[in-house]
C-alpha cells in the first residue's frame, strides 16, 4: 500500500481512483469494488466488527480511496507506515448537500432511489447486508445521525473529521487536496510526472442515483424472472 486515501466519500474519490491508477498506483480500492462484487461486503462487516484486519481485504492494492478504506485510515497508517496519506476535502455545506442527494438519500430518504434499494434488499441478501453494513459504519463514524441528520450536522461533522485526520497524520506524509487543485500538487506529493491529459472528473450526483436505480431494477427483474421459471409461469 503506497497511498491511503483518508478523504470522505463525495470528495471526488472516484476521480481520485482513476487519477492514481493513471499515475501507476494500480489497482486502487474504492467503494465501486464492493458494489461490483458484493461478496466483499461481509468481509468489510468483519473488519468493522474487528474480526479480521483491514489489510487482509486490501492485499494486492497499491492505494485505497473512499469508504470503506478511509473509515479505517487510522488503522492503515499504522499498518503501512511508509504510505502517503491523501485527504480530499471540499466545502462542508456543498459536501452535506451532495451527501443528502446520494448516500444519505439511499439509506434514509423517502425517494425512488431509496425505495428501489430497499426492494432490492428484499430479494438480494448480499445487497441487504451491504446496506446494513454501511448504515452501521456511518452511525459509528458520527458523520450521520440516521434519518434525523440535518445538513448542518453533516457539514460540522465533516469539518471535525478532516481536523481529526490532520491531527492524526504526520504533516510530512499528508496532502490536503481538493479536486479543483488538479494534477500538480498530487503529482508533486507523489513524486510523479504530471500526465499529459485532463484530470479525470466523474461520478456526480445524477450518475450516483442512476447507478443505484438501474442496478436495483435489474436485480428485481432478475429475481422476478427466476421466480417465474421456478414456478413454470415464464412466457
């Protein structure tokens, strides 16, 4: 492990994953790894409950950004003392609004995205376990307060989290960075040449919602089709 991303979700972490892999830090772990292979979710639940070390899940990865990895940043900086730490930040109010539309929205909102996610959980035990694990992780972090979470709560919680990271990580191994900073400070921090390409920018709120809705609809459709086949009612 050469780079530990300590930044919270919704701080351009998918762009960071792509950028780090362009710089040769591949593979880079990200929440999309879990969503793409839900068999990973029970292992993260074990890590959350301190039944297995996080390093057991991250073996073979050059870097990690986003949750679940950044939830365990304090463990990771001890496990990998030579790794550099990237703290991605953004304005607290903007982060809170983004969270409201995406992650909090999936877990707690009265919305199509949340209802379809819940419906998927009824037919997909791995998805249900993933959602339960994420709710527990956010609760333990103090960054969300279940369905009572206000924008002000989230904004203040993010500021506290970022301050805690900066107190915990030695300054000489930490870069506080935001997506608008682009390649230059990141490459200087990592000792890498600046690529001859624009900095990647992906995963806005609309893309997030579409990903949850589309995958939930597909899972429900597949379950319904399989049920019809089992009962001999398929056309």
